[in-house]
C-alpha cells in the first residue's frame, strides 16, 4: 500500500478546473474515482482526515468527496473541524448500517450529500456538478 500524502490527476496544461479532493483509505477506489473525475476536475486524493483538513486549510480544494467504510463516532467531529477551516461542499459515500443512525444524523449536519455504497457514480458526479455550479 502506498503511504504518500496525496496524489493528483490532471492534464499537463494549466486549467481552471474545479478542485475535487477525495478522502479514502481504499487506494484502488480512490484511483478509480480520480481517473473517472479527472476529465472534468482537478483531482487530488488523501487517506487521512488530517491531510484533507490541511489541503482545505490551504484553500486548495473546492469540494471534498469522502469514501468511508462504516461510519464511526469520530466522523462528525472530523467533518465539523473541516467545515470550520473552510465551508466547502462535502459529499460522502459510506456503507449504511441501521445501528449507526444516530451517527448518520450528525454526519448529515456537515455534508451536502450522502450516498450509500454501492453507489451509482453518475449520481455522485451529478451531485458534485450541482455543488460546484
């Protein structure tokens, strides 16, 4: 597994593309998502909430796309911290679990959209476009 802070996919020429930051511990999924979105957006990937917060704090992202397995108690706090740094759109994808409904209501306070895995990537793309328009 790669331990790099982030990876960027974009064209060789400078563009005015919106910047999408993908936060995912699943490096294969993050790579697939970044390749899918790279045609339309400048895409960067990270594996940790802290790294995402740093990039957002540097004003280097227009939208945060989070891929998460099962939600846990620290996610709302991490999302709140990111929102305090910069109020950017946050789209989240995760595995729904009925026992985690209380966490989901907290997550929805800080996100612009929640998608349950498996997702329809075209629906996610549509929401990203809407959030960035």
